[in-house]
């Protein structure tokens, strides 16, 4: 992305960002597996993910949206937090939150979140 945006001026980047934010949220990929979805919901509720990422997992400010993200991306991010390869804005909450979760719990949480319908963005 850096190379593609290298020649853009600040005003161009701002205009591009304003267009991107108006795009509709992505549709979940495929149908969720009911058992994995339920287990993932339980993990997310137990770990209180909605307290930072909001109840609808829309995120806000510098807290990212989780709803409707790609499952493989979410799982990689969770694994990276767990092994300390990702810290996230210098905030130790995520590594601490996932440190005790099993690989299966991480996978189920990613499955659940990827199938939660992303809320519509506000223009």
C-alpha cells in the first residue's frame, strides 16, 4: 500500500479515505458452522471482547472492527497476539487476553467473529 500511495498528497489520501469509509461492510464468507459459532460466541463473551470492540464488534477510534473480518486474518492476529508478535498500539490488553486460550478457542473465536454481520458504517 505504501508504494501505491507514495505519490498521493494529503488531500488525495483524505478523499480516498472518505470514499472507503462509505463502502458497505463485507458479507460474511459462507455459512457458519453452528457448533463452532456457538463455541466462538462463548469464548468472545467469556473474554469480554465487546467491552473494547463494542457489543456489535464494530470497533471505534483506534479499536478495530472485528465483525465480518476474514476468518484467516482474525486467527492470524489472535495467534500473533498470543505469541507476542503483535502488541497493538502498545496496548498489552490483547496479548494478556488471549494468553490462556487454546488453539481451538482462538479458531472458534475467529470463526464466530468472521460470521457476525458487520454493522453499516456511518458516513
